[in-house]
């Protein structure tokens, strides 16, 4: 979750800087980058808050011997 916090702070700083720029001077590119980064941040936050599933069980030796090729 620390990564999401750092990314949020960085995006906020870039957004604040972009707002102070006059039209042109790469402002459109910054706004496009902000939209992309915001979408990534939302996915990162969603993944970090998703419930953690237990690892799948390992098959027993008996099951593996039945599924192994001859």
C-alpha cells in the first residue's frame, strides 16, 4: 500500500504543476499521462485491498501418479 501512497503523492504534485502551466508547453501530454496514471493507481489500490486467497492445495503423490504419463 506504500506504493499506492507514493504514487498518489506524485500524481498530485504533477497535477498541481500541470494546473499552473499555460496552454501548450506539453500540458496535453501531462494531462494524458495523469489520466493513465490515475487509472493505474485505481487498479493498484483495488488489488491491494482485495481479500487474499489462500494458496491452492498441492496434489498428493497418489493423485500425481495417476495423472503422470506412463
